[in-house]
C-alpha cells in the first residue's frame, strides 16, 4: 500500500497545483464581492497564451527554462486581459455576474482553437519540452515526508505554495486584505470608511484572472505538454474546492489536495492491480459526491462573502 502512495502522490501534487492557484484566484474575486465562474475559460486562455508563446520561442531561444517562465507570464497576462472584461461588465455595468462568467467560459474554447488554427495551422499547440520534475536536495532524503513531498516535484509547485503563503498574509494581515474582505461583506460600510469599492473589486477580479491564466499555462508546462482547447473542466472543480474550503486559503489547500489525490487515483486505477477491482466510474465521481454531501451538511454554516454576486451601487445605504 505504501508503494502505491509513493507512486501516485507526486502526480497528485502536480494535478493539485493548478486547482489550488485557480481556486485561490476565485477566492480573491469572491472575497471582493464579485462571483467569477469564468475561471475555466480564463484557464483556457492562459493555457493557449502559454503554449503559443512557448511554441514560437522554443526554437529561437536556447535557454528553454527561460522560455517556459516567459510562457507562464504570458498565460497570466492573458488571464488578466480577459478578466478585465468580466470586471468591467460586473462592476461598471452592473451586469449579472453569472452570465458574464458563463460568456467567458463559452467563448474561451472556440476563440482559442480558432486563433490556434489561424496562427499555427492546427487547433492543438504542442510544446517540445516542459519542466522536468526533480528531487529537492537533502529534503527528499527525509523518511516518509521526503518521499511524498520533496521527490519528483516541479518548480511551479513551490512557486504556487509561496503565492499561497503571501496571499494568506495579504488577506488577514494587511490593510489591503481587510479592505478586500470588507468589500465582499458590506461594501456600503467599506465605502463609508473611505474605501474605493470598485477599485478593490477590480483588484480581486484581476488577481483571479492572473492566477487562472497562470494555472492554465502550468498545466501545459507540467503534465499536459499540449494545448487542446480545454482544461478538462478544472475551473469548475476549482470553484467546488473554493466552496468546499469555505473561502479560506488553508481550507482551499485541503480541498484541492483531496480533489487532486482522488482524481489521480481515478486516472491510474486501471494500471494498479490493487485499485483495478474498483469500477473507474466510482472513483471518478467520488470527490464530487463527497463535495455535494459536504455542501448539504455544512450549508447552514457556510462562510461565503455576504455581498458576493451583488452589484454595488455607490452611495446606497
């Protein structure tokens, strides 16, 4: 049993990281008061931008690691660009935030595949090389913990964990974090205290776009290696993790890790004899069923931001 855990855990971590950073982006958006269900579409845009950038640069720049990092930056910037559309519609035009996010999800796959075909001749964009997982010196030799957490890890894993720590500090230990949380709870009171609610909400949505775009690009440079026009619905899974984690960074970390492990087990179950006896469909639906049960059980104690999804009317009390 231990050998099975050792085999699948690095893959589970690799799968968890894109979920984690996407859900963290959704956290910033909803904490500011803007519901962003367009995370899946923003991930697709980020994956497209990252794959396209790397595809164009990988033959011209000898330093392939530099190319990969440039691709990640391109993915984040593309996420920001399209998140601004959602921010403008939701904040300036007071549009329905669910419809705005749905529009991003609907346009993402079609637009990126169309652009990919016109720019590369194919709807798919393949990169020749990505990040190579490696062991962390000294730490990987620690019994048990080293085999699980410090063996065959991607550099993006540590980048995202660092972002998680910084985000937690920002949300709960800085004035900006306090203002952002107040805009998602009681924006009228925040405005009365001198907070520019619209600006803070723009910040939250932009961060969600940057993190989602970065997530899409991370998928390309780690375990996917090719843009295909979708991210297998990971944006919606990140939304579920956001709710499951009760809009808290550490809660989201636990929820995404659970999803990552459960999904990895489902994906590799047929090649591991001990798991092959379980029908794959049961393993695939298991995390979703558990999430639905948890949402029903904890619905009364849900800690969703009170003003999330509500248009802000400046001056209204």
